[in-house]
C-alpha cells in the first residue's frame, strides 16, 4: 500500500549498512497473555543468545506494557552481552498506543544521552501484542502515527535508520490495523500460542534483526524468511497461516465481541454485560464445534489454545464484573451507613430523610445476596459458587452488624428524646419524632428490631398524654 509513511522508504535512495543496531522490543503483558509466560521468557532467552552470536554492536531495550499506568522498561539499551533473564507476568488491559508512544519517545531520549554507546545506531522497533488497543490515555492513533512519521524522517539525519515490525497474534484483525498504523505488509507477521509458536515468534524477531543488519531496513526478506520458519512437524509458519486462515476469521469476529465484553465488565452486572456475556459464551461454543478435529493433531492443539484463550477472557470478564458489582454495592452500603449514622443522633432529623439510606442499605444488601445466583445463571451452573456465596455472606454479616448498631443507637436515642419532649411539653419535637413510628417504609424495614419496637410502644403510650397534633407540630 502507498501511504505517507512509506514515502520515506526511499525509492532508489541507498541506505548504508549499520555499524550498530538498537533493538527495541515492546511486548504485551496484558491479562489475555496469561499462559504464555514461560514461552516468552524462554523465547527471549534464545533471542538474546542469537543476538550475541552475531558478533555485532547490538543493544536491547525491552518494554513491557499492560494498562495505561503500567509500562516497564526491563532492559534499557543494554549491550546484548550484558542482558540477563527476562522477568515476565501477565495482567491488566492493553494500552498499546501508550506503549508505542512511550517506546518511541524513550528511544529518542536514549539517542541524546551522552552515555549511549552507539548514538548513531539503526533502530528497529518490534511490537508484539495479542489484543486490540483498549486502555490508552496519553496517546491515540493519530498521536502514534505522527510519532512514527517523525521517526521515518529521522532515518535520514545521519543518526541511524528507523524501522518498525509488528507481530500480532493469530485471530486478530490485521488489514485495518496495519492500514491504520501505516505499515507495509512486509513489516508484519503473526504468532501462535504454545511453546512452538512462541519459540517461532522470537525467531521471527531474530529474522527482523538480521534483515536490519544486512540491508539497513526491513525488506520483503523478513516476511519470506519468517514464513519459512518451521513451527512443528513438517509445517512452516507460512503454511500454518494458510491452513488456519478460515479458523482465524472465526476468532477474529469473536475478538471484537470480547473487547466489548471486557469494557462492559468494568461496569459490573449491567443488563448489557449479561447480554454480551451470553453472546460471547455462545459464540465460543459455536467456534469450538466448527473447528473441532481438523485432522492434524498439531493444528488441533494450536486451535484449542485459542478456544482456551477466549474462554479465559470470558472468565476474567465475569470475575471483573463480579468484583465490580460487589465492591460497588458494598461502597453504596458504606455510604448509606454513614448517612444513617450521622442522622442517628441528630434530634432534628426527619423521618423521610432517614428512610432514604435505610431503604438503600436494604436494597443494596438484597442485590449483594443475588450476586451468587446471577453468577450461576450466567455460567449455566446448577448450583451457586460456594466460595462466592461465602464471600457475600461474610460481607453482608459485617455490614449488617454495623447497620444493627446504628439502628439501635438511633432509636434508643429517639426513645429518650420522646420522653424528654413529653416532660418539657415540646409538642412539635414530640410529633416530629412520632413520624418515625408512623412512617410506612421505616415500619416495614425495622418491624423486627427491638429498639424500634420499644420506640414505637413508647410513642403510642405517651401520645395519649399529649395535646392533639396540628400541622405546625409536624412541619
């Protein structure tokens, strides 16, 4: 494709071979990468060994990213001779734009650092991700595009050529993404899960490094040579891509739904979340049936990993939605208890105002108790999750105890206020307090509380000795 970025690929302009190479790896460690940890650690170890064997001036920067506030520089322009074992774990969302922007800006700062051993080295950025952008804050697509264009322009300022390679996981949308990132097909590759797939992914990075060292830029050799890498048995990466092309479309379609599900999960058990959850679970079941038993054990094993990956995303989304629902309802109860507590010893508090947080607490507690059965229904389970049910019971008991204490304090105090109002003849306060006994919602919610029953009994007894109420007494 012809675009603004590739106009800087030079036409007939001759690019000098580099004296040194800065390899910048930007690796996704979001939660959906769970299960790839060992393969990535071992793959990076082998990559470093291969880089060392070249006998060239090579530095390695490894940047790991997940959520927008979690970008880590693990190796910072280290000479490959000094690079040790990578530490890697998966969690969080996919803030791809933030990671790309950070990587480019970070490398440019290194270029200006007087301690940089190879300030004029060529730069190869390799982005490896398994998901779509869903969590960036600082950078958007346009911001990253502009940074990449600037990098291309800097390729001709005498301080090293800059190039990009994107390695995206099987089952993701490709053409639109690469068009948006203004990247030629020659600069792209996909990777597969599993020990063999991840091993080949890092061999692919080595092929890209070789291409930069030999030709000063990424050329069609990168795609050709990486497609020729053996990935198991008699299959090469290119052959596996062809065989799984149709299956990839199924996963690609489901990936878009999963992104929506992950976003909805942050809002808890909303109707939209529950509907999308059932859609995603149903789609994954259909995919599993469609791809079952391709006939090649190695391919079946690879595709099963993607069923597992999508299943993990669905499961993690359910966990997120469950946690958000519980924490939201618990916090609402804390707020309601705070309002009740502040009114419990306020002699001027009105019954209508007191009833509001009273109802909120009871309603939120009921919703909390409904979380386990809702969770079971969404998962098609016959019984509730015992661990989740116990979690709710403990939380409800803790908050219920505080609620009971607040109610007892409130009505023991009001019983005393009733007697005081009667003794000093404060008719307005007496009848205002009486509204707590005659308020339908309060009576319904607190009918089993001894302190409230005592308050009501006291009011009904004392009101016979008070003058008839009038509108002024209860205003």
